[in-house]
């Protein structure tokens, strides 16, 4: 009986916890604890001068009280979630007041022609499905617009936020049957059900902020309000006022813990094994596991603290085994959990990113731990069976119980009521006049005028209703009016490099639905019929209202005005029924909350019945799933990547039952992300984590101090940022950390340059020449035997990342390779053998020195600590050291660490040592890759760019012009180059200062007979003839685009005017009106030419499609050969490069013109 009473009490407690977290009780008044979950229109419409000041967020001193602390966290976090939209709406109002264009800009996206088309009655709640028009065509699959959880503001086209502002949250943005439609569709959830719009013809304007992401703070705000209602043993540490170590009460009650899981192999010593299994954690000593575990002394000390203290803060510098230590601690906690009597709650583990969470839970699975993973954004297939939904499905006994069925009945009853009311307003027939009378829209006399007993009946009248006869020819299908809307602009928005690592998913609390779609009954809002507007009036609404007031008999209204009156009646009926529909939606929201609470309660019982040991989620999920997690009454919460997690996300997850908080991270690496920059800085400090703040307040913590990742010369670069960071013996082994091939033992290097940066259309920085240098270095490393998968390229800028990927994928020698190219922010926690770091920033000196956020020390530490074997940095050192004091200190320290080891030469550039031949060369400029390829005749240098300089014969004229000169001068436009002069800049391969340009191919070029005489005149004449001929014969030719696999020009021209080229293939794409793009490729010399070819050489027409390929375009004559690729009769070496001619020119050291024109 006692057990039954105890079970009833436990069950009642869980019920109350779940309900209090789903049905949050707000305080009365206007304080922070009274604010609703979704911001109000009043908050969004606040002018800058009216916006309330924010409290300071103290990070260097303790807080006076928990109340002050929570209020400051709440107010700053709420502002971060709403400030972007508030500023965007105010910007829209300003532009409207001054008659400025309302375009997308750096603050906002503006969507017009927004109309509510239906309501999706999902288990989450009622979702408004709206159609809209962006101001340009969007590549939705690559775009970060309208992310689920984003906050939106809507107003009517007429009001423009003067008096009306409706706030909504994006519920989901499925692409298929959603954003792929014209116009696109997206599902919204109204912040207040009373704001719901039911008029499908009401045109709205929708504003989305470019900055700020509400979903990342939404659930934490509610959690902070709930945290103010209860106390936990952790509170005294959070305020910073308590610095003494305390032991959790549940450990005091049962201090015997099991440390045997950390033993790496079975122990023959039974007594020692028993001592580990029954270790008294209160003894103050560390377990004796030396030589029998993989833990180093600092890891063992950290583990002991993690399992025994109320608050444990563990700092793990790069490569010191943070996750390994966490997993070992989890094993000990779970083994000890089994020793405690009763049904013990599961351990809650969380991480900032889905990737880190999956890693942690994967290790738990390897240890045969029973887990459940919350959230649907896992990329790992092996995690799917452990989702909450899949676990529930396996354990389901069917139906969900009587109470669940009752709630489902209530929900479907509500849906039917909504459908009935909507059908009375919209439906397939015309309006029922009795509905108009019931709402006082027409008088009794007007109603009776439509029901004349002498009026003839007809099937159409019976089907459509009395208004059918009254409207007559003024009745038209409603789609005629809807179809008048203009189409979206054809201007394409630039590709966005959308950061999906922000755990973007639908906002559902449950996972019954697909990860990309929330399902439910769709109730459509759409008039089938409407009235024709009077054609000779632009504004007719006022006269229609007057006619309705004046005419007691509706048939007295003139025929050509009845359509307008009917439209007015439709609009009035929608307005009249809107409060009732809004009330039904509010009731539906209530039912859905009850359903969610019941499901959470059932899931809690399932977790205990299945003896689930670990529940995992992201730090956002800690408060998103707060009802479920708090209801489990957990004792321990372990957070990985705690130094990256915003303080509010952790504080809001301090459930009343918690007795132990373990924070694992590294505050020297990435800090929390703040979308509103000024809120991340002093005095609001959202970029300072709870982890960092507590360490700065001298809270007890342990730093892991043996790194197992970097070679010693690499850890030497990182060491200034950590005290007493030591190298584990494993990284000193040449077998474990061999030299980077092709670098002659130089496993780190700082390459200095002054190549100028650029800014792309998304205002992101890029550096074209730096990207080219890194690409060629990447090719060189691969040619020397480094697997492409073992190389990671990091950069601070998305624009540079996109450029690097484009260059790598476009390089002919890298076909089939795998590329790891990431932003620094997204690569925390990752590592690879070789890392190439692109710093990008190098403004023109006239604009002053500037390094942007390269001065962020957290990012810099991440960037320089990812490599195991080799780290190579590319950047403008002068700019780094002179931009400002902070950058000078930061990058001066890093640069000095390279200099101390002799791993920089600002004068000579980058040293390369051929892996096979031992030849050392230096690369300072891009053309040096070609210079050194010819000079060394090594296949390892050739493969970098397959670039060969054209060497001159001794007696050739120095006054002649190269073929490339002529092509640049007369034919470059045929290759899509608008400004040929750019090909003569210092960025080109070769030696522009000496008038030479590098050519593709592997052999020198020689003239054929007299074909070169008067070649310049031939080129000019044939250019004119070909251009005129093509324009004349191909009237349907829309555009022609040539893509050469690198940026070098062709090397010859036939006497008929056809270009002849060597090297990579030219791919020609032709776009014809109403036709799909088609492609043709020039691959080699004409069949039967009899001309010997070297590998990779070729010649062909610039444009010679067959009639079957392009029936609307006439063919051009096949090429006549002008040049040959002459191969020496002697056997060529493997490189195909060093024949006698080449050696002779190389020894002579002279570079002249190969081809002379008379």
C-alpha cells in the first residue's frame, strides 16, 4: 500500500511539473515575468527613442541577487530576439513616411502580395498558410530566408504599420509544394490567435529581419521566467557568490561509486577491481587507475570532479580529450546510478551543435548505454532509431490511452466547427443571405427582396443560392481577380551560403511529422465566385456601401453595380465571422497544449519503464523540451561545448530537481554567437558564456593539459593561449605524426602577400589571388601524395569559402577529389592532418588597414589548432600587424611563433621540396608555379597547373607578337572576356613584365609552312567575316557562353579564322529561346590530321555544332591546322616536358618570341 501511495504521489508531482511548463503562468503587471512568449505588436513598433534601456550584464563581479541576474538575462536575451525585426519595421515606416522605395536592403526582406490561403490544423497548433511575392527570384534551397522560428511582422497594404502590426513565427518552409510554387507558400503561427486573418483577399505586407533569430532565444525566455519560480542547489554558483565546492545530496546519501568502467582491459587483480567498484567518492582521494586506464592525470582529476561536485567546470584546450573525458565520466555516473536504490532518473547530456551531440551519444552507444535523442536534425543514420518518436513507436501499446483519445476527439470536433464556419463564408456556392442577416450586414427587407415567392426556381438557383439570379452576368469566377497579380521579378538573388549548423528545423515539439513538414487538415479560404467590378471606376467601394444603405430592395441596385456590392458583402461577412473563427483557433491552441502535456507525461513514463539511462539534446532543446525534461526530475546535467553556449540557455534549463551541473568546454575557443553585434559587447556581454564568466570569477575548475593532436611545432604556435599545455608522447612520434610530403620538413609556414581583397554582393570578403595560391598549393600537396580528404581549408569568410570551392572543383587535376572547405566558426571540435588557413583581409593601402573580425582571439585559436601534421597560413602580415592594437597583439604573437621556428620568409615566399627529387623551389607570385614547372621539369610541379612557358628560339625577332597577343587584342570577346586587358595584368601566369604569357599544353609550338604570314590581317578579317556570318545565318541565336576549365587563352588560329588551342577542354553552352541549354565540347585535333599530339593537347573550332545538336544554328567550317605540337624524337621523360629543345633553351637562359610575324 505504501508503494502504491508513493507511486501516486510521484505521478502527481510529474503531472504538476509538466503542466506548469506547458501552461506557463505569467505574473500580473508589466514586468519581465509578465511578458508573453511571442513579442507583442507594441514591442515591435517601439521607436528607437522609446525603446527601454537594458540592464547591464555583469561578467566580472557577482550578482546581488538571483532576481536581478535573471531579469538582466531575460531582458537582454529578449531584445536580441526582437531587435532585428523592430529595427527593420522602423526602417520600413521611415521609408514609407518619406516616400522612399521599399526594397530589400541590409536590414530587411520585404514580401508583398501576401495573402492567407488556408489554415493547417496541425497537432502543433493552427498554421496560417500564406502565399507571397519576394522582390526577386530566390534560390530557396540555398537561401536562409524564412527559417523556421524566424519572427515576422505583417500589416495591410493600406495601413503600412501606421496602426496595425501582426506578429507571427515561421512554422515551416517546405520546398516541395511550398516554396517551389508560384507564388511561394510558407506556414506561419500567429503570436496571438486574435491576430488571425481569414480574409483571403486582404493584401498584406510581410517584413523579415536580416539580423536576429528568435527561435534561438524563444524557449530560453520562457525557461528564465520559470527559473524565477523555483530554486535549485546550483543557484548559489550561478550568481557568483558561492565559490566553495559542495557535494550533491544524492551522492552524500550514496557515496559508493563504481570506477571500473574506465579500466581499459579486464583486471586479474580481483581486490583492486573490487576497490574500484566500491570506491567512496567522499574519501577525498583519486582512484588508483595508473597504467590501467587511458586517462592522463589531468583527465582523471577532471573526471573525479565531474562525478562528485555540484558544479564542475572542465576546460579542455584543443586535442586534450574533452569528449573522451566526458564519456568516461558518463560511464562512471551510470555505473554508480545502478547502485542507488529505486528508479533513478536518466542523465541529461547536451551540446551546442547537433554534430557534437551525435558524437557524444555515439560514444554512449559504443558503451551499450540506452539513450534517447531529442530533435530531428541528426545527420547520422545510426541515431534515427533512438529518436523520441522511434522509441515511442517501439514501445507503443496503441491509442495513447483514454485521455489522449478524448483530446483527439475534442481537436477534430474543433476542426469540424472551423470548417463549417469557413464554408459558410467561402464554400462552392454564393453567400447565404441569411448569414448576412444574422450578422446584421443586410436588413430584413433586403433579405426578403431576394426571396420573392413568384421568382422562378432553377437547378442553378438551388445550387448557388438566391444571389445567383440577382448577380446575373455580374457573377464571375474569383480566380479571374486572383490571377491579375503580377509575377515575381526575374532578377535572381545571389547565392547564399546558408549556415545550417544553427540547428534549423521545424518548430514542432513532437517528431511525429517528417523533419521537413508539419502535417494536418487543411482548411482552405477561397471564394469560388465573386462579383464583377464596374469597369469605369477605379475606386468603387464607397459607392457600393452607399447603394447598400439606400436600396431596401436589392434588385433596385443597378446591374453594373451589383458585382461591386457583392464583393463588399463578402468582405463584411469575413469581418463579422473573424472573431468567432479566432475564438475557435484559441480553443484549438488550448487543446493542442493539453495534448502536448499529455504526450510529455506519457513519454516520461516510457523512459522509466524502458530504463533509459541518457537523454541527449542540443542546448536549445534543453528549454524547447523543458516540460518533458523537467518532468523526468533529473539530478545531473552535463553540457559539452559549454563555452559556446549562451548563458541564458543554461540558466533557463536549471530544472528544480537538478543537483549537479557539469560544464565542459574551452572559453579560449569559440564564444556564444550573438546576432545583434552591440548586444554581444560590453555592457550587455551576450558573447560571454556562463562557463567563461564563472572562470573569470575564480570558480574552481580544472584544465586538461596534455594535447594529443598537434605536432610539437604546431602546439608551439597555440601554447601562448594556454598555461602549461604539454605535448603527449604520441604526437612526438614520426610514425604517428609524419612530415607533410613535399615540404622538406617544414610542417608549418606563414605565407605573406599583399594581394588586394574584394567584397562580393553579400558584403562578404574574398581574395581571388590568395584563393588561387591556396588552390595551387592544394594541388601540389595532392600531387606529392597527401590525400585530398586529409586537407582542410579554413577561412573566416563565406565569400572566400565559395570561391575556394569553385576553384578547387574547377581544377582539371582535382577531378574526383573530396574537398573540406569550412568557415572557422563551423569547424570547432574538428581536426585534420593538414590545414590551410586563408585570412583574406588585405585592403588597398589607400583605404587604411582593416582586418574585420580576424581580431577575435577565440576564432584565431580555433583556426590555428585544427591541424595534426601541417598548418599553412596565407595572409597579409603587414595588414594584420598594423590594423589596430588588438590585432597587432594577437597576430603578432602568432606570427612570432612561426618566426621563432624559421617558418616564414616574407621575401622569398613559400618553399617547396619535390618529394621524389629533393629539388627546393620558392613560390612568391602565382606565375612562379609555371616558372618553376619549366625550370625543374618535374611531374610534381607540372601537375600544379599544367603550365608551360613558351620558350623562344635564339634568332627569333624580338619585335614580333605572340599569338596570344593577337587573340587578346582581336578575339577575346569570342571567349566571353569583356575586358581582355585583364588577362595582361600581373595576376596572369608567365612574366608580363617581359611581355610573355604562359600557354597551355606540354610542348613548344612551331609554325606550319607559310600559314603565319600576314596572320594579323587574317585574324582581323576572319573575325569580321565570322561575326557577320553568324549573326546573319543564326537569327535565333540567343547567347553563347564559353567556359574554359582555367582562365588561360587559346594559343593559335587557323587561316580560316578558327581558333586552335591546346590544354583543357573548352565547353560551349548555347542558350536558345524556348530550348533547354545544350553543350558541345572541343576535345582534340580533327581526325586524320596526322599531327602528333602530346597528352592534353587539342585543337578545334570555337563553334561547330552539328545540325542534330542545334538545328536552328548553322555550322561553321571545320578547322584547318595552323600550328602543330612537335614532339622530339628522343624518348621523353615521365613528365613529357624535358625534351632537347626545352633543355637547350633552359641552359641558354634566354626567353624570346617563339613565333615571328613578318
